[in-house]
């Protein structure tokens, strides 16, 4: 990953300083809460503190590893030894005061944030085979959790209990972490797209929407399924079928070169046609990788084109306030002529 970063640098730039925890892990494959990565055309060094140094020296093979003691002394010395005169650094992950501090200790070196985040995003957009396999492993854990939770859900269990059971199952079965705070909402609470699980008890006739994921090797999965407890009303069935058809239509548009806004339109247009347009209140999907929300955004405002190697979610939903909501979400990787759906579990309405 570091080689790709360096080869992508403009001719006028000598190196890039990586500050954020997420991008440090992306380029070194090493998780740490503290440290900096200096990647230059003449060599790269990962500096991390004494808590991580032993493990980092054993794990990180893509660059030199050194213990971080005093950045105000070490960073200028490294830049001088590596011939750095122009240095890029992340803009989105630095405060104004942090940027001022780096410019102060790096006197005589031009430190710029211009173009850095776009450059890194362009690399992270296209997943390698190794990244893809990590996402797939995370997704398989989440799917096993779904199979497990179907046997757990019954009348009387709480939303909070469902969320915790999903989390514990994933962590017991190979996940290093959960992708985000698990959503498990039922009945009228399912009308909240990002509702927080409560002590509400599941009742017969409820829809239960579960949005969750696992993390493997730093890479996230993301899936949503809506299931029913007992029988559902005609309106519930109609809404579920509408969301499912919208999701299938959006999936069918996925391929290299398609506008992100056109993917959104495929889902949104159908939901609107069926009379539920006002109840679809978020974008159709987003990128997934070392962060749970990455580019590209599959939104009405994003006319950028999908690229081969993007991993995206397709997750349309209908949310009727005070009544219920439905969301169905899969993960897919973009290929030249279509996509590969990475989610391998049923989308037919499950009635428990």
C-alpha cells in the first residue's frame, strides 16, 4: 500500500505524512492508537510509541519502524535525512492547531494539505484481493450471526437483547470488533433508520430491522435484514416487497462506469413510483472498507462513476413514522460488466 501511495505523489512532492489512525492502519496493516507514518520517495518510517513498538517491529514489513519519543525532534531529523522539502499531509484528520504545530516544527519544509485526502481516497476506493477477502470473512461471520439470531428472536425478548446477542455471537466467532453500534429495532421503532435498541419487548406482528456488521483484519462488513414475528398486515407485506424490488433494481445497475446517482435513482424511482418516495430518507448506499462509511456515496447528488474494485452497500428503505420501517442491505463489489453480491443469505421475508 505504501508503494502505491508514493508512486501516486505529484512530482513536486517529496513525501506524505499520515496522522490518522485509520490511514496508518490502511498503509501499514498495523492497528495503533498513536503514531505517525512518514512515507517519502527516498524511504518510509512508521513511528509508534513504546506500547506498540515491539509488536510493530515484528508485524510491519512495508517500511522501517522506530519508537516515537519526541516528534518535534524526530520528524524534522527524518525529513532532513530523507531529503523532504515538500510534504503533503491529511487535511480532514488534522485540526488547525495541529497543522500549525507541524508547520512550526518543520521550518523550511512546505507542508500542504491540498490534494492529500483525495489522493488517499482514490487508493482506498479500489480494493485489493486481500482487502476483499477480509471483507468477505467479516460478512460470513455476520451471516452466521443472522442464522443464529433467528433462533433467538421470539415474543418478549427486547431489542437490546437482540443487539447484544448479535454482538456476542460475532465476537465469539472470529470478529475482532463490531462494525458499528448494532441496530435492532422493532415495531414502531423500526421507522427510525438509525434507531437505538431499547428495552421494548418484541410483539407478534412486529417487523424487526437489524443493521450490523463484523470487523476482520480491520475491514468491515455491513448488512441489514428485516424479519417479522408472526403474521404481517397487507401494508407491511406491500412495503417489504417494494423495498426488496427496489434493492434488486439497484443491484442490477451495478457495474463499472455507472453513475452513483443512477444507482440511487433505480431504487428511489421505484419506491417513488409505488407511492412511498417521501419515506425513503437516506441515500441508497455507500462504500465499505477499513471504515464502515467510505466513498463512493450512492446518493442523488453524486454523479461520479463506479470503478471496478469498489465495495458498496445497496440499502434502500421505507420508514413510516409511528408505524414501522423496512430496510434490506447487501454488500457488492463492482466488476467490469456487473457486480458480485457478497451477501449470501435470503432476502425473502422471514416470519418467526
